[in-house]
């Protein structure tokens, strides 16, 4: 029995004509760390809020622990939610903020005290228990919000972009803390973010959303190595995947400019128009003329890697090479594409034409 | 440098203006207090006399002997307090429903409430009087209280304050197990306390100073509010020059509760206003 089961869930806001979530289907198992990722406005928060019970479900079924909860109020769903803006109670101090959920359940004072102090210890908040939220830094406020969630012993954690108000350094640190917390408590978690790096680094499974549709569900590896649509390929990974336009004829992969990239190891039949996706690590600078030429626009040294940005075939391209590679801005270089690592997408539907993982297996 | 001097001058001008306005505001009060201590001859002395030759503290005693001002003040304070409490409870609940609950005709309800505010109060006297009479509450303090427990002013300002409470905060409370009543009591009200405080204070003063409507309802002396009592005192003593110090003494007595209230609460007043919300 899955921890959370969502079948054909749809959402339409009262004040808005069109549906914002279309046919959402997902099973979440106990202890999973699920990340909903997608661009702003794609419906991540809406979905999360439906799970929390803060937003009504227009149609479809939401099951938790084998119970249909569509009509169960938020306060009775036994979830703990962490909000983007922390949503602390400004008139309570840290202790009372963390204790809020326990007080609502009418636990004994001594029990509450023990739980709160334990959580404060885990989160390094012991010194700040008497402070009001306005006297805390952003990171500390987010820890209080986490504390409020973990003391409850809730069955499900829901987090809506909890780190997006923090600066980059703190974000990375809190990311680790949340992962450690999940390891320690094992609570089933749904985490919402628009940041693909967070999704890749934190998730046990990623749900990529676009415009109210699920584009793909899979582990970070699956989503990265085997994107099912051009949208996923573009959205996941940094630097983003490169795209060239071409066609397939008799298993030959050709660019629109007429250059042949190579022969595909699997037959997919002739395709008039394909989008060819190539990750930056699967393109090299060739020693000889391959016919695919790129003008270098600029070069970024990223420590272990060198990112070379340029134009090829009228497209922006980024390639990732070893730092010892010598290239100059405005130089023309020839590119060699690793044909065994390209992803092909139907130019009309954006759907992947084959599973890269299966082919390479 | 130049700029600094200019702004200093500007600030000085500003403070001067405020000081003058402040003096103008308290002047009648001071004049009242001084007059209460004068002898009848001194009040109308020409040329004008600022200070009494001998402070006539006996004026207060005499005024209290002529009419039960203590009782009037108690009646006023009591009704004003009960009214404020009722207004607070009822308005909080209405404002909560108007801001947090989704129901058909929510805007309509709010607009209807607002429209009643546009009506001149005097226009409602006759129907209200009839209702109070039918309830058998004429000449009772309950009549004064019940006819004042609904306040559009309080509802409106509380609604504004409740709308300022971030949606996230309320949702967090809901997600962590709070129901409507808890959210109202533990979140909305504490987070709107400065508004509630100011509104209650204004309402209290308004009710304490209310004259016309209570004067229509209460008839017997034991139910007089201070405003009604003062007026009756004034008419019964006549405007003879020798009674003016007594009238002034009675006036001084009547403002004492308000003065005490302000002295106790003024610190709160200032703190309350600066103590809202959580800025990121
Ligand atoms: N309360 C609301 N009323 C009407 N439309 C809303 C509301 N909240 C969100 N939407 C719409 O629903 C869509 C999804 O929003 P949201 O779930 O907030 O996206 P995300 O969290 O992925 O950025 C958007 O088009 C947004 O405009
Ligand atoms: Mg969102």
C-alpha cells in the first residue's frame, strides 16, 4: 500500500477558467523523498497544497495510508508543512512556534518541553528558544519552521520551496541538513522546488512538472540520463542540454545543414524533423575538420571543467572539456559529438524517440 | 552642510507647530481645571485672572453633594466597558468570517454593513427606540449596552487588520492542527492587537462621551450616565454665575476616568503601534 496515492487529480480554481492541474497520477512509498520540480507557475504549490488539504481537489482521488482523504480537513491530515516564507507566528517565541502543533494536540506540558528541546538540539536552536522570529536570521527562521514540522511526528512532510529565500551558501548547507534530517527520521517527504540542482541532489524520486502535466517521474539518474521529453532534457542538468535540429534517414543522423553526425546504433525509422539533444560533456573539440563548426563566444573556467560557449549551426552551444584545452574567443573549432549519447526528440511533440538507457544497456 | 541646516530648521518649525497645536488642544482642559478651583467672582473677573487667589478645593465636595457624580461615572464606565467587550467579541467574529471564510454573498454582507455606516445615526433613533422599547429595556443600562454592541467602525477596522495577516501564517496554523476558533484567538487577534487596542480605546471614549442616544433611553437618576447627569446638573443649577465653579468641578470629575485610562495605557499605545508583523 503506497503512503500517498494520487489518481487522476485535477484542479481548477474557482476564480479562474482553465484547469491548472491535469490528470495527476502518482504513488509515493513510505520513506521516499519526492521532489516536485518545474518552472514557476507549473502547479507545484497547487499540488502540494491539495495534498496538505489547504486547497480543494476538483476531481480525482487522494489516498493516504489507504484512506481516501479528499474531504478530510488540513488539521486532521497529520501532515507537517514548511512554507517558503517560513510562516512563523511572529507573536510567539521560538519555543512556542515549535510547540504549536503539539499544543494543538493537547499533549502534556512536560512532554512538549522534552520534544521541543530535543528538536532545538538537533537544529542548533537551543540558544534561541526565547527569541521572537523577527530577531532571527533567515536560516534560523527556516530551522524553526523545520523544528515545528519535526516535533509533530507527522507521517508526511510537505515543503514548498523552503530554501529559496536563503542565500546561496546557506541554501547548500540547509540542503544537507534537510537530507540528514530525512535520513534520521525517515519521514515520507514531498519537497517542491524550481531549482533543478536541489531536485537532483536531494530527491529519491523526481517528478518533473510542466504546465500542470507530469513530464516524467524517475530517480535523478533516470531523469538526467533518460529524459522522456525535450522539456525534461532542457530543464534538468547544468549547463542545460544542447539542441541541434536534424533528421533521421536510414539510421543516419543528419543535421539540417547536411552534415552527418553518425549512425544510430538502434533503428527508429526515418524521421523528418528531430531535435538532437547532446549534453555538454558529450561534445569534444575534434583535432580534424568534422564539418560541425563552432565559433567560440566565451570561455568559463569552472575549476575542474572548462565551459566553452559558442554558436554552431545557428544554435547556442555549451561544451564541457578539460581545463588544459586551449581555445580563444572568436576562434573556430570543430566539434565531435558522441553519437552513443545523443537524445532524440520528435520536433513536433517533444517526446523522446527512444530510451537512451535501454539502448545503452 | 547647507542641507543639514535647512532640514534642522524645517524640523524646528515642525516641532514649533506641533507645540502650538498641542497647547491649543489642552488649553480648554487646563482652563476647566483652573476654573474648577476658582471662586464665582474670579471666573468672570475682568481683566482675566489665570490663577485662583485661594484654590477652592471645596468646590469638588460641594458638587458631589449636589448630585451623585460617582454613580454617574460608574454607570458610564461600566456601560462603556461592557459595550467595548461586546463590540470586540462580535466584531472579531464577523471580521474573521468576512476575511477567512468563503461563502456566497460575502462581499454583499460586507457592503450592507458598510452602507449602514453611511446612514446618519439620528435617522436610526426612532426605529431603534421602538425596538429597545419593545424589548422592555427602556430606562435600563442594558438598553444602552445592547443598542450599541454592533459597531461598523470596529468591524471595518478589524477586517482591515485581519486582511494584513499573511495567508501563509494562517495556513500554517491550519496545517498544524488549529481550527477556526483557535486561529481567530491565537493568531488573528494577537497579530492585530495594536488595531484592536486603538479601536477599543476610541470606542470606549466614544461610548463614555455618548450623550444624545443614552439621554433618550435612561429616565431615572440611578441610571444616568455622566453625560446625561452633567447636563441635568447644568440645567438644574441654572447658569447663575455663582454655580459655574461647581459645574467646572463636576466636569473635572467626569474626565478623571479617561485621564487615568490614558495615563495607564499611553506606554502601550506607543509600543502597540510599533510591534506588529514580521518583516523579512
Ligand atoms: N489561489 C489561486 N487562484 C487562482 N489561480 C491560482 C491560485 N494559485 C495559483 N494559481 C494558478 O495556478 C497555476 C499554478 O500555480 P502554482 O501551483 O502556484 O505554481 P508553482 O508553485 O509551480 O509556481 C498558476 O497558473 C497560477 O497562476
Ligand atoms: Mg509555488
